[in-house]
C-alpha cells in the first residue's frame, strides 16, 4: 500500500535576527508581528516531534505545501533546506511554496534556488509550476500560489497561465491509471479564506477542476484541518483537504501541530481509494495518531470549511 504524508506551514525557526537594512517595507510589519505572536505560536520542539513521528511512519512520499519561512529572509533559505533535507531526499519529498516564502520581491526566487531539487517535475526543462511527479500510483501536480503582497495581506494567486497549464496536465493524466493529487499552499476554493488571505483566482481554479477533475487537492495556509468538496466532471466529488500547521503550539485538535497521512488502497484493477489519518499533538501532550479523517464529505456533523456543492 502506497502512503504519503502531507505537512504544511512549519514556519521554521528560530528566526535569525535580521540586519536592520533587511527590515524594509513589509518585513518591518512582519517582523513586529513575528516578535509579538508568531514566535510563540510555532514551537520547534513540536516540529521535531512531528518529524520524528513522520520518520517512524516511513511514508513512501512526503509533501510540504509551503511557509517554511517567516519573512523570506536570505538567512532563512539554508534553514529551510536543512529542514527539507531532514525529511528525506528530493526523490521522496516534494515542496510547493506559500505566501511567507514569497514575503517580498526576490524572496521566492532565493528560496526556490535553495530548494530546487524538491520542486522540479519528472521531465526536465519545463517551467517549474505546474510540475508533475509520478510516485507509485500517484501523480502529484505541484502549483504555486505564492506571490509577494502588501503589508498585512496574505493572499495568493495562480494566474491564468498556470491554471491553463495545470488544466492541460490534469487532462493528459486523466486516462492514466494514476490518482491525480494537486498540491497548493492556499485553500483553492471560493470561501476557503477571508479576503486579504484568500486565493484571489479561486473561481478560476474551481472552474478548471470542474472541467478536468482531480482525485484530491491538499493545501495549508489556514493552520487548521479542514475539508471542502469541489465537483469534477460527471459530478465526481473532489475532496479539498487542509492540514494544520506542523509546528502550532495551541488550539483545538485540528489546530495543533500535526500532519495528514494518506493511504492509497488498491481496490481492484486501476481503481484506488484514498483514506486519511491525522497524526499530531494530542490533548495528553503526546504525539501520535489522532484518528481517521473523513475526506468523503459524508460523515454526519462534519462542518465543511467552504460551500459544499457535491
Ligand atoms: Fe502559514
């Protein structure tokens, strides 16, 4: 059975003390915010516990959907590389960036240069996003919603060209006996995050999924576990699953440090089913399984984070 893990928003620290000359523009507000709260919200000991649990589980593949950085400082890029190297090799770990990785102009380019082998497709020579990595029965399609924004804005954007290329890729993959799993930092559905934090072209993404479908979409950004359902061709539901931050200290079960472990069950010829488990920090302070996660959208009482149209 093929298993893959999804972690997100580790906000790797401690943040190196930035030189004043680097605290320009948006970074000043970001640094003040980080000093006030984010530094305490994210716990590197918890992140270490998560990585240790992940290593014990030994999934076949690991996905990180961004926000390895805090302010997109050059000094954070080597720390981010060390973090991903600690998860596994570029062959077994895939990365797509988040808004904190593209904090100001130049941040994203610097980070991606450091993390290059973790975010390239199987076929060399193509533009970086979207990319496809085939691993076992899964085709991972990596997207980037990371763009620099004004202070206090954390929105994301895919852009017309990236969505067009993603559509062509997903369409080409559809006849193959593979599960198509889309990776993105921002919740890519309408209503997935409030204005100022949302994917500004979520409608375009939803329409694209409506035309070509996917088997699963996984994202981060909201620092909480969530489920929404989109609709693909022939009314097939497409689960959109958000994971909690990998290093969050407090909050409820779906807010505390955790990650999702997905299992791909081989039902019969060419048919697969995906199940999910939340592994993370429990109420007792121990790190481990917090039980299965319903990704069918059918569990009674499940509150969907966005409009359910299935
Ligand atoms: Fe984040």
